[in-house]
C-alpha cells in the first residue's frame, strides 16, 4: 500500500529567520574574537567573548525549540 503524501510544510515566520541570522552572526563574530584574543594572550577580553559565544549558542537552542 502507498503511504499518503506528507502535509505541506508551513513557511518559517520572518521573526524566526531574522533571529537565526542575528544569532549565527553574533556567535561567529564573538567566537572569532575569542580565538583572536586567546591567541594574543588577552584573557581578560577573550573570556567574555567566549561567554558571549555560549550565550548565542543557548539562544539558538531556544529559538529552534520555539520554532518547532
């Protein structure tokens, strides 16, 4: 027997798309800054940048959970 076709997928809301773009951009910039400052030996700036990267990662999980 044939399976019925899956229902059509709903478009992703614009707010979720914008949030994903901002979160990914922020995570990449703060991650790159953390690596840059860690390599340069400036731990006082590298640690907050790494913390921001973890914050953006947590925000990504929250947004993806809300979008589901």
